[in-house]
């Protein structure tokens, strides 16, 4: 699977839930967050489960992809989910159709992040 296809699946999987998201990762995957790196499937699953469980339904509906760039195995996205998240960015390293490394950060008002 190409980097483009893996990224497209990952973005679509947000509407399908944690199990769909997790098919993009392997045990060796690392997700870098503002709180530190998360290593392995269990830690990454917990991150996405927490995010989806605590996000208002309107946040997911408001997600908009502003920019997407792919160069070989590396992908970059810039998005927003206004008024909840005015800016979010991810970078991915994809190999053999799986996300090996991802960075994530989002700017969110304190009332949304809490």
C-alpha cells in the first residue's frame, strides 16, 4: 500500500473508530505527542481511545484537512476542527502500508483540552 493510500485510510478511519485506526500501526510504531512518545500498539490504542471518547461529536464532524503533502515514505498533514482545534499537524513515516512513526500536535483552547 502506498503512503497516499495509507494516509487516506488513516483519515477515513477516524469516522470508523479505534479498531479501524489501529490497522495502520504495528507493534514497532511510535506516536510522538506533546506529552511524550507512545510506543507500541497498546499505548497508541489508549491514546486514540481516549481522544475519541473525550472529543465532542461536533469536533469529529468539524475536522477539515487544510493541507496534505507526501514525499516517498513521509506524509504531512495540516488540519483544523474549528472552533475546537484551530490548528493541528501530523507527520507520518509509512512503510509497507503501516505507520511506523507519527508526530502529532494540536492547538486547542484550554476548555477543550481539559
